[in-house]
C-alpha cells in the first residue's frame, strides 16, 4: 500500500525544476507512505514518477519504488494477493526476481503479457507504468475501484496522483471549480467518476486503463465491466445450483478471499461493527485461524440509537478475538472535523468519515493492515432501502388507488402539506425533514423509470434546491443503462447502480482516505472480483427472500454465530449529525455558513443558505444532511480555494 503521483509535460522548454516539483507533489502524501520515498525522472521526455511507501509485503529495500525493469518503470499502489501464484508462473517462463514484492511481480507480468496481465491479478491497485522506448504512460485502476487514481490534462500537461492534493504542488495546475461536479456532490454527497471537484481533473473509472502516447493523445480502455458481469450473471441464473449448494460454494469462495487478504509481512486486524458482513468475515477467519489470532476494532457512539458497539463486543467475545473499542462523542467529532479537508481533498458528505477515521486511528495503534467488510450490501441486497423501495414500487404498481393519490398530491404544495403536518400532535411528527420527504415523494410517484426513482430517492438537494442556491440543473441520473440492463429486476438495478457509483465514489473513498491518513492499509475482502461475479449469478431470492435481506450471507453466518447476536434490524454506520449540530457543535455551522462569508465567496446564494440554516435550527423540515453537505464543502473551499 502506497501513494503514487507523476506527470508528463509535453512542453519543449520546461520552466520549472522537474525534480523539485515532482518531489514536492510526492511528499504531500507522506502520511500514506511514511516508510520510504522514491522518484524516477526522464528530463528529455518531461516525465516524473513519485512514490511514497507503506511497507506491507517485502519490508526490505528491495521493494523500493519506482521499480524499473529494462524500458519499463512502475509506481504501484495496492496489493496483488495472489502474487506468489503469478510469480511461480513467471519463473517457469524464465523471469528472474530480485525481491519478494508483489510490485516486481506486476512489473514482470506486464513485460510478459502487457495489459492482459491484470486479468490474472486478484487484488486492489492503481499503478502508472512508463515505457521509455515507446514514450507512453499507462495508468490502471482495479476492477471495483478500491484504490484511487486521479488524472489532470490541460495545455500540454498530464498529471496523475492517488490524491488531489498532489496536483496543488505543481505550478501549472489550474484549479477551477467544476460546478457540475459540485451539483452532483450536493445531490448525493459524493462526486461520481469520472468527475472531480476541479475542471480538467478526473477520476479514472474502475476497471479501466488510460494510455497517453508520445504525442499526448489519450485513450481509455475498459478491461473489466460491471455491466457485462451483471448481464452474464443474470443470464446464467437458470443454471445455478440450489440454495444449499450455492451457500456451500459461496462460503468456500468467501473464505478463500478472506484468507488471501491476510497475506502480509506485518500484523493484520479487522473492523468489526457487529453487523452481518463484518461478523461473517471475522467468524470465517476465526474458524480457520482461531479467534485469539484476530484483532478486532469497533467504534461506538454515546447516543444509544446509533450505537452498535455492544453487539460487536458480543460477537468478538463469542469468537474469542482480541477486541478493542472506542466511543465517539461530539468533542471527538469536533477534533476531527477540521481535519476532513486534509484527509478528503475533495468534498465528501458521508458523515461516517468521522468514526471511520477514529476506528482507523485506533487500529493503527495495534496493526498496520485492517480488513473492512465493505461491499456486502451492494452485492447481496443488504441496504434497507433496497427492500423498502422494491416493495413500495410493487405495491404502487398493483394498486390503482395509489395512482389516484399520486394525482391528487400533484395539487398539494409542500408548504401546504407542512403547515398541516406541524399542527399534528408532537408524537405524530416523526420526521424532522418532512418538507423534503414530501417533495421527494411527489417526484418519485411521478417518475416512471424504476432506477430513476431510486436515484431520486437517494438525493438530498433536488434540482429546484440547486436552482435556489444559484447552481444550474444537472443530469438527473449519474449514468444511463445499456438496453439489456434496463430489463433487470429493480433489486438488481439498485445493486448495480450502487456498485457503479456509491461504492467506489463514497464508501471506498471514505475508508481509503481515512485509513491512509494514519498510514493504515485497508483491505476489502468482499470485493474480490470472483465474489462479485458469483453474486451476480445468484438469483435475487437468495439475496432477498421473504423479507430477509442478505439471505444467503445470513444462512452462512448462522452456522458460526448464534443468530440472536446478529439477527436485528440493520443500522448502518450512522452518525448523529442532527443531534450534534443542533446542540454542542451548532457554532460550527454559524461560523462557516455565515451570510457575509457565503456572499463574499460567491459560490452559493447567501440568502438561501441562511434560510436553510434558520429552518434547520428551528426544526422546520430541513434534512440535516443538507446543512452538513454545505458545511463540508465550505471547510474544503476555505482550505483549497481561498
């Protein structure tokens, strides 16, 4: 696990010190690679590669990067878990190795198979490879987007980096706000690939190569396609074995993936929330290795309705792990909030970034690698919103009366509905964000396309909200489906949508940046592509059955853990944003969302921001995350744009 960066400057006369600039870029990411640093330069071609190392496999100097083999030089971030197997194959073909690192395996594999080398890799990666003979630079990102990779291209300068902050260290970086990306951030709380918060700056999509040739021409190639995996998986479902056989096959595949992620020359731990996925991960490894060999870490909240630490502790006790927990309150959050722009160097509205940082920092006191259970929800129908939306859409489609209700609601304004709602007795006022919920309900009922309904249901700022803030309307969907995929069931569509967007651009960003900010390698064993491909081929009734989400994962889990320890409603990794910022932390909003400050910056309409803040503080039906998203953006803007 490391951090990488570099550039190719096509200008004939470079006016800056190539070496000094590239090292400055590289060292903006020392936090993610404190163990070693390296660089490669080719002044004649205007090329620089930079590497910061977090030593996990082959701790010796032989694992130093950039690594060169003949005309190829590579900077590599990530892990190839099956590198020993690939190495054996390469040795048989006559390749000789100087180290025991997976980076050297990746380099030799490229020499042997070219781009097809990644088809053999099981792991997570982002790498850049310079071919000095052909004068080409090739980037690659892993199939599901576990590792980040940004690129910038303007006026003869091409740059890449694991984190955006490195670009700021280059004198030619033209940082201009991308308002389309900002609009998407406010809608969803994250910025989906290939956009980033800056113009001319992009995320390389998961499962892609990007090649820039000697003339500066850029070509992207997709080598692994989630669309294809889903299409082929759905077509193969009729040939899938029965429930028991599928559970046996899946358990073996999960254990294989989990054990691969334990490959390391340093101590490995795991995040344990007490939910289905992390409990299953811990249980299977405990059965294979013995619970006492495992170190587990949990973050809890002092607000009981958000806290799952007690359940995690019970699971850990049952499995006999070496368990550590830490509780998070408003004062802990306050200490971390100021760090968010440095950790997440473009706006990320996922408030669970706060406890994710805390649990990463906690784990780093004991281990250098930690496993996370991300990816189970998106592949096995785990989010409660899947079942809720699926059942409500089915109910609406079969009930003509609901269609009449939808038509009637068209004539009721949100203001009128809210005026009625606020007159209800307090016990009946269930939502602090009634206004937003009512407005969104009307839109969802009018929308006919299933996945557009799902996209809309997951939005925070709607198009009219953006217009009041002074932002232009943007595309309503993050991406469009191929024709064949439009025929998928709604449950399949929602899972596919999240694997393409929410998983790589929110969840994995959150964990990667938090972990790497404290020099901890995060690994995601549920995101082995073999599990993704297997899950796509499972019938949906093995993922959601008789009202039970993640049905097949629970079936496996109950073999190893008493069901009463995990059989409870899903909480997720929720954070008490509403409670914190209404009470102990309300001064943060007052300072960073102040009218004069917002007006001076000129990004948002200051009157609208003040209205939202006033409505929020007075419980007038505003979603708490709207204010959180604006607040997070302002923290970011103050650091990078002022």
